[in-house]
């Protein structure tokens, strides 16, 4: 019996040591890479200066043509991320401040994402390789369920989110395999309407009266003298429940409503996302309204 217990103890010890080694190896591969995506680019940079930083979900990533800002002499990058919620958007801005970015203007896409305050696990998990190396990432996750397991159990986060930050992604980070996420200054252009879904129903959607992470973004901008421009971006003609945008305007009067700035379906790739032509029309309008000097 004694030998059996010793044998079990050795297995447990070896497992713990292996988890610690793998955790360190995976984390090292993520930390040293800076050309896979927007999160690692921010983490591995410091003191960048921008006239305009664009934040939000895919409705920012696909709608604001960053090179058009550059053509106007405005140093710009689109840090919008497809699938992200305001939880991740707020953390992106916090990470920029931690890395001593100097930002004059933040354009924040805030419309559909105001209806919830939950994290988007798929996107949030991409911050986890840096959780032991960034205080703002650690603090941002501390209020979340399973924080203790993610922070204190070696290698747990890489197993739990294997699809996002598992072996495949670690390997690509190790060999510095690039993605398209940093192309076009972060802007991701979409094609036309051939395969687009031009129907959407947001009747049941309601903005939260107090969105914690939206308020955090406002506070961060105020504390760092950043001019915050918050906008609702367009949707196609066939949306049911378009009064949602009126609800947002009522709850948050400071948000600029551009949901009807581009309306024809020919300018959309899907009902919630403009194609490149529509995005360029929309960006031209934003430049005219806010940066026309």
C-alpha cells in the first residue's frame, strides 16, 4: 500500500512539473511573437503615437478604412476585432495605456455590443497567455468566473482554450507565421453581396442602462486626455427592430447614430457588415464630420 501511494505521489508530482514546464514554454512562445494578431502587437510594443485608434467588434474592423485616415495625414490603426465584446475592447485600451501609447482620438463602435457585458470567450482567451506578465490583463480577468483556475493552475488555460491558444497557435507563434489581421492598418475589407445574408432581427435586443465596460472606456479616455468619438455603424435595409438604435441614443445621448449613413443592400456583405465600397463611403462621412480641417 505504501509503495502504491508513493507511486501515485510521483505521478502527481511529474504531472505538476510537466504542466509548469509546458505553461512556461507556451507562454514564452506567445510573448515573443508580435506579428500574429492585434493583441500580441500591442503587448510587444511601447510608446506608439496615434492620431486615431479605432476600437470595437467586427462592425469596427470591417467598417473603418484606416488607410483613408492616413491619406488625410492622421496616423491611424484599426484595432477592431471580429467577435469581440466591450469586455475585450476595454482591455485592449487598458493594454495600450499600460504600454504607454499616446492617443489623440479613439473612435469606438458601440451599438449592438451595448446589449451585454459578458466576455467573448473566444477573443478573451487570446489575452490569457499574458495574464502573468501584465497587471491590467490580470486585474481585468479577476472578476470573471474561473479566474483562480486560469491564473493559478499551470497550463489549465491552454487546455481549456486549446482551439484558440493551444498547440497549433503556439507553434505558429514560435515560427512567426503571419496572419492578415495586421494588413491594411488593421482594416479588414469584405467582398460584395453575392453570398451575404441580408436579413437580421434585433427586435429582442436592448441596450443595458449601464454597461460597465463602456463606462470604463469613457473613464480611461477622460483620465488620459483622449478625445472619445462613439458611433453606431450602419446595418442593411432588411433589419427588424431598428428602433434598437433609438434606444441606444436615449440611454447614451453622447453616441453618434450613423446606422442610416449607408442603407442600400448593395453596399453590404451581410446585413450587419458593409462591404469595402460601403465601408469607404461610411469612412468618408466620418472623416468629413469629425476630421475635416
